[in-house]
């Protein structure tokens, strides 16, 4: 069964290698990269609440498949897959949080590896 999943929807050896690499990153923990998500307002850093992170991670709202491999874990902490580009993740999260009126206009979002 694992073999079928590894080779599903792949058209080349390169795609197979990338698929295998991505699945290996997920073994053990859900995703290999742990990212702290904080926002800074008036010089003070605060962790983004889990509610915000959950809201962003629901694809039915963001409709961006590149962020499918994001898993909110706790306040200020998400796990992401190897293919998730952090610069795009940050700007998409900032945009989503502002549209939902979670992030104040004068605040900035900060993503760092844990």
C-alpha cells in the first residue's frame, strides 16, 4: 500500500524521488519543520493563537494547495512540510489574519524555525 502511495500520480523518476523524500520527512513527527508564529505589536511579541492558525490551515478557506502541509500544534506553533515556502507562508498568513481582523494593522508577523 505504501508503494502505491509513493508512486501514485507521478510521471517521472524525479517526481518519485520528491514524493519519497517528502514522505520520509513526515515519518516520526507529522512534519519535519516546526515553525514559531508570532506577531509583534507595540514592541511586544506574542504567539499567534491556535484559533488563528487553525483558521488559516483550513484549505476550504484559503484555497491554496501549497499550504496543505501545515498543521497547527499549539499557540504560536505549526509544523510544515518540506515543500512549504516560508516567505509565501508568511505573506499568506499575514493577509489571511488581516482579512479576518485577527492581526492589527500596526502589527507584523514573525515566522522562525523552532
